[in-house]
């Protein structure tokens, strides 16, 4: 039981890392990784939203869509659920901790468009996860996303001062670096 | 006339990039001799062909970037990358394999980032991983060591490299492969296989000891500090000791087996000590080395690949800036946050 959940976590964090192995959530990965501090804020917000959205979409599917025979509406209803969760998170954070809200700023609403969030919700369905498994899978996916995002942000701060050839400056060398990181993560294949 | 007041000691450091690189090249000699003795001339041919390709790639990149050729070619850094990659590749590899590896190392991992001093990843290991993922068959074909098969001569080595179609390669599982795939024998029974020697695989143990000797000489010449290699070897030994249960088929081999197998010593002293792509601070280097040792054991014991030094080094290179960010030493006279104490 405990082993199952830890395998699920390790699988989502390292072996099937959402960014470097499944290539989901690349937009915030490239967009918010220029500074370490914003990357930290983004990863905290994403962790919260991803875990919550993963659980909520599981409930939506099993308690609402399936009994009503509306399975074909899952994608659109998951998007709705994710938007609601993000909005809810923003409201709670604004009321309870204005400081954190200011740090996260525009990145909070942007999570709605993070395809990793929708990806986790749909993958949970594909893999027939139960409620707890969905929760853990979402949490693991978020931890993997955060780990890679934060490490990449620290690396990009170093790249910013490197003497990169002009055609490769900025996003181009970022993509090349992300590719090499994906190569490194292939070494984890088979761990679970 | 202005007088510059500089306090003593007035010592002059004669170290330059070229002299450091030359020392690294010299330190690989015992390891290369051991490889040549046990596996034949394959590694030597690898190194020479890789060096030629590396110098050509370096010259191409420097010309494209309009940098002075002579100055940068004389720092030996391309030769060091080529030598390290040539040692890491299996002997009797075909010429195109080596060329692709060297080109990815020099052009992609080094010059796309601006050349020596800016590369976040170890170029030789990027070349190795690119090859391992693209050509797994050629990359896992290791020749049998002396004592288990005929060791090919120089001519055969040249033929294997440049006319691979006409060469009948004899290959054999490495000791790490054997231990990785073994799930029915006790280690004691496995050890009766002629592939194993006293502590690890025949040949492999001496190759590792030779690289250890070269590495210790570099340490003595203060080319690098002891922190990263010691942390890596200690964490690898500790992991192996924790999971070693006296010899069942599930256990991954004794700590000594892991320390003297595969690329352990070569990685510990020649790869992870790269000053550019490793962590910089003292505490950072300890964490960096320990991370590599742990990952090497994890992937060797449970991953798909029999050896893991290249993957572990790339993951750690990727984490190095983050590690550095949190292990910045306090500068004298300032508090941790940078203000007055």
C-alpha cells in the first residue's frame, strides 16, 4: 500500500517527469524560468493547484459525468474545473496572504493554461486511478514539475551571462538545454 | 610613477588552462595503459581518432565565431574532452560512432554555450549519453578482457574502427551487466564465472585502480580539491553497503565491487572534477559528489542501464547552479544575508 504510493510518486517525479519525459507544461517551463524566485513562486502555486485539480476532476468524473452518462464531456468539464480551482486558489491566497499573492502575481491565473494540469486529470482517467491515487499522482506530477523548473531557473541565471552565439541566445539555448536535461532524465528509465 | 602596494606573499602561480589540461592528459596515461593491456589497442585508436575529430570541430566552431584559432586550440581543452570520451566509449567502436559523439560534445555541449568556461554540462558526458541513447547496440558492445579471449592487435583495432563492416567483433557482457541481469544465482555462484576477478571483473579492477592512481596524482598536484571525488566514492560505497545483504541475487554487489567496476574511478577523478560544470563552493562540491554517487547506485541497481556515471553526472551538472545558489559561503565580515553582522 505505502510502497504503491511511493512508486507512484517516484514515477511521476523522475521516471515519467511531466516536463522532461512527457513534454507537458513546457510553456511555463520556458516562460517563468528566467529568475529563480519567480520560478519558486510558480512551482508552489502549481503544486497546490495541480494536486487540488487532480482530486476535483476525479470527483467530477466519478460523481457527476459517469452517473449522467456524459463521459464525452470530460475534457471541457475538466478545463472548467481547473479554471474554478485556479480562481478559488487566487481568491483564498488574496484574502489570506496578500504577500504571497503579490509574489505570485500574474502567474497564478496563468496556471489555467498549463497543459500539465489538464494532462494529469486525463491521465488519471486513462490509468484508472482511484481518489487517493489521483491525489498522489497529481502531487507527484507537481513535485516533478517544480523540481525541474527550479533547477532550470538556477541554470538559466548562469546562461544569461554566458557568451552564447547570437543565433542561439535566449529561448533557443534554453530549448537546447532542456533537451540535454531530457537526455539526462532518460537515465531514470526502468527505476520503477 | 605610481607605486602599487601589494602585501606579501608575492607568490606567482604558473598555472594556466593549458598546463592544467596537460596534467589531466598525463594523468589518464596509467588508465589508458591498463585499458590497452586488458582490452587491446581499441581505446588508443578511439582516443587518437576522437582527438583528430575534436580538433577539426573546435577549429570549425572557432572559425564560425571568428575567434583566434591558435590561442584557443593551444589550451588542450578539446583534446581532454576527446580523450575522456575515447576512454568512455567501448573499444573497437566504428569511426562514425566516435565522430558523432565528439561532434555533439564539442559543437553542441561546448560551443553552443560560448566555448570553454560556459558549458553547463560536461561535454564528454553529453557526447556519451547522446550515443548511448541513439546507438545502444554499439555502445554496449565491450570486448572480452585479456584472459577470457584473444586480445586484438593494433591492425585489427584500426580495421575495427575504420572498416567496421569487415571486422568480426567479439563482445561480452561486462561484470555490471552480469550483476544487473542476474536474478537467480547467489553472488557467490555468480562469482565462479571466469569474468570475475578478485574484487570485481577481471581487468576492470585494474583499470579502475589505474585511474585511481592517475586521479591521486592530480589531487597531489592540486588540479582539483578532494571534496567531490571523496563525496562521490563515499556515497556510492555507503549505498552499496546499505543494500548489500551478503550475496543474494537481489543484492547489487559488494561496495568494493561497485567502487572498482565500470567507470567509477574514471568518473570520480576525471569527469566530476570538471571545474566548469561542477558546483563551485566547498559544501556545494560535497553535495554534488554525494548526489552523483547516490544516483550511480540507484540507476545501476534498479534502472535499465548497467552503468550510470554519465547520466548521474548530467543530472548533477543540471543541479549544480541550484546547489551553488544555496551553499554560497559567507564572505568575511558580513552576515549570511550580505549585510553587516
